[in-house]
């Protein structure tokens, strides 16, 4: 019996997970039993990475050992470093280049690999991702790649590899909190993609590269820079109303507003607004003004829709404050989300059932002239 699912599989439960969940009605999400925003306020990125890898938060000794092990894996093999110039100069985006480079990382099919090997592959892929992205960006702009440093945290090292300068304590922590808040977020499209690939018994790298392809879409991970571009187009508070009304009349989406799950304020947007206001700039003040007025206009023009600022709106503001180039906003997002993809892929790999839905055919009637019906062959007892 076929079951018709709603468009986009909305509200369809396809599996169970221990990793985390999103409560859109209440406006919060969690990693395991821990409030994700509270983790962003109180823990290091490496602690949260350990949580996704091992299912619990580390003690101090475990935290130090894990951070050191992850840092050692940041360096790229020579074979990958050698192809980065060709990838960077091909004209592809950073995420497309990441897909290409990561596909060269050796990774064993999860179907017949022990969990220790799957975890090692996941750690390796997650540690290399920022190094690849930073190198591709610098080469594209005529700069030499900056080698990773093992003495820096993940967030500080990311900024260092991008800019060539050691970041301030504030910028490093601001980016770290953003990374923690974006490691995972329910069964979003890229996470589901990673799990579909993992369900086939494929390797961790294949699951991650497939997820990156989904993540690159503007309706998913590719919106922080677009939200900031909207602020540029508005220009001043006097233009907010006219700009929003024109977008609504044309049926355009207001980038940085609305979410498929949240019916309240996105808790990640609230966190990032607070971070941005710690070091206020003209951009910060303007963003707050725009958020307030756009929310009012959306309530007026789209009554009952409950549209608020989402994570992309203030993510762009914070990353701009921290000196991250706009073209690297979404790749920064990928530096954290890769850990969530890996955790979901590994969890899915423990289920031996491949994800295999069906589609209902609605095209023209097939022109069938004959059917091939094969009678079952009966094996006589004792003939095997």
C-alpha cells in the first residue's frame, strides 16, 4: 500500500535519533540533552564537537586530548594540497571546491567498517574542511594558503587561515559561538541527504560531499550573504517600508526572515543579535532597526504567518564584524555543520535498512505491448 507524503515530507517522521531535536513551537533546539544556545554561551567548540562524536560532554582531560587530536588532523595531505590551485582557479564556488577536494580523502565504506574507523574518518573530514575552504579562498584571490596552527582553537585557527592574522579574543569567541550554534539543527535537507547516502552503506566522505551539494542551495545554507545584501539594498531606515512592500508585491522572499520550523523567534538569531551588540557598529544598529520594522511589516502583510528573523540575518552581521569575506559566510557555516552531518551519517550507518521511498507516476499512460512474466522455478527437494 502506497502512502502519499506531503510536499517536502513536512511533519513526516522517517527515523529516530539521539543527536538532537528542534522544537519550533517553543522556539528552542538541543544537542542530546543540552540546550544548544546554552552550550554556545558556556562551552568551547571542541567540547561540543566531542559531544557529537562521543554522545556526552568531555571532562577536562578528555577535552584537552580531543582538541589536540583534532588540531593535528587539520593539515592536508600533499595530494590534496597539490590540486587546490587548479580547483580554486576553475571559477567554482568555495563549497563546490570543497566537494571536489574532500572527494580525494580516503574513507572506508561504513557498511563493513568498524565504528572506530567510521569515527576516525568523520574526525578527519571535519578537521580538514576549514583548511580546504580557507586555502581555496586565498588561492582564488592570489594569496598563498596559510598553514593551520595546532595551538589555536578551531574558530581562531579558521580566522587565522582566512586572514593570515591571529584574531582578537572577541572575534574568535564570536565566531566560536556561531559555530557551536550551527553544528546541527534537526532533520534539515542536507542532514537528510547525508543520512540517505549513509543508509546505502557508503563512506563518510560520500555522505558529506552529498550534504554539501544540498547545503549550497540558497534556500538552505546559502543565505547569510544574501541577508546582508538585503541590508545594502535597503540602505537607510527611510527605505525599509517601500523595499519590503515591493518584495512582497513581487512575491519575492525576504532573505533572513522566516523559517520552516520556528513559529517564534529563531533562538540562534537572538544569540547572534546579542553577540553583534557587544561591539556595536553602524551596521549592527541598522540591522536591529531593519529587523524590528520588517517583522512589523510581515505581520501586517502576511497575517498569521509568524515570520521572524532567522539565523542567517544576524549571522551575516556577526561575520562581517569579524572580518570574514561575504563569499565565505556560507563556508563558515559548513565548517561547523560538517560535524553534524558526520554524526548523523554515523548514526544512520547503524541501521541496515536503505532509505528507498517511491514516487507516484503521473505522466502519460505507458505504451505496453507485452509483458514479460516469468513463472517461478520450483526446486525439487534434494536437488540443491
